[in-house]
């Protein structure tokens, strides 16, 4: 098998994380489609004793000049390189919706290398990965979809103001994410080698709770928890999510 393509320019590992990882246990938080590590700015700096560190992929925010990855495997390879200095302590992966496949592929990459694995993956608003993709944007015709409107709606629903001159740039990021996601295929027969906490949201109209839970036990050891809130409640880390994370990240 030919090696997966990697980024075209050298990547400084320190640019992958916002803020820089402190000492002690860490929760690496993978960004939602179309946004970057700053989407975790509303979160507390720590969940209990665990520091929250946003993952910043190339191609967005302060890394817009770097070429974005075209495959999940290439993303996972470069992120695994950057994670190496931090695998000597307890750590966790957290992701919402389209971030979950990237977290899964990174876990599999670390497993292939024989590295210490995260103690747990917290996966919000994503169904069993071997059954396909989720969320309507993964099925619309991208040649006709109004992704500008989708970008504005994303920020409006999250309650975050957006400057109009950023819309074009963020729309490009969203389009790239959707194109990359459509090529993703969960490794056939693979079982996730870490425990998974699966979160569904009662008011989620993008990936409803009845799509989140079915099938996960076929590929992972899972615990399921349903929280009150809409799809994008995750981004603000409301009190019920904080309580849940304090339980699972320990």
C-alpha cells in the first residue's frame, strides 16, 4: 500500500495545540467542522484536574497558510508526531460530530505505533462510525449548497458573532472539511482500543439521539449519556456537559 500523503511543508508541533499543553493530565479537544481550536475558547481551562487543549489543524485560523490534510490518515500521522511529548501522562480525546472520525483515526495511528493510548474518547453527536456518516451536510450536493449561509448559521446558532469578511475564509474551511469527510471509511472490522463515552443531545436536529447510540457496541466498549440541549450546546460547554466531563475525565 502506498504511504498516505503528508503535509507539503514542515509542521512545527507546537502549532497543533491551543493553549500549549501544561503539565499534568490533558484533554485534547478536536474541532468541529469548519472551525478551529478557538471554538473551545468558551470552555473552562480545566475539567477537574484535566487541562483542556484545543487541537489546531493546518489550514485554519493561525495556520491558514499551511495546506490542510486531504485524508484522515494523513491528519492522524502528523498529529501523532506532535503528540509524542505528551504521551507520558494520562490524556483523553474529546470530539463533537465530524471531529469524531479524526479522533478515531488518531487513536488507530497511535495504536499502530505502539504508543500509550488515551484513557478515553468522549464522542458527542456521532453515530457508529462503521455504519457511515452523519449530519445533513455530509449528504447535500456541495456544488449547489449555500455554504456561506451554512457558515453564518453555524455561528448564529452557537451565539458567536462573525465578521462578514471572515465568511469566505470559513466557508472554504467548511467545504474542505465536508469534502474530506466524504472520503472517510472506518477501517473494516476495527475495534476502538479505548473506552468510549458517547453523548447524545435531546434537542439535536443534526444528529438526533436515536442515530447516535445504535451500533457503537459493535466496534467499541461504550457508555452512553444523553444531555439536554441542542446540537451546538457542546461548543459552549454548559453546566450539564461540565458535570458529565468531570465524571468521565478522571
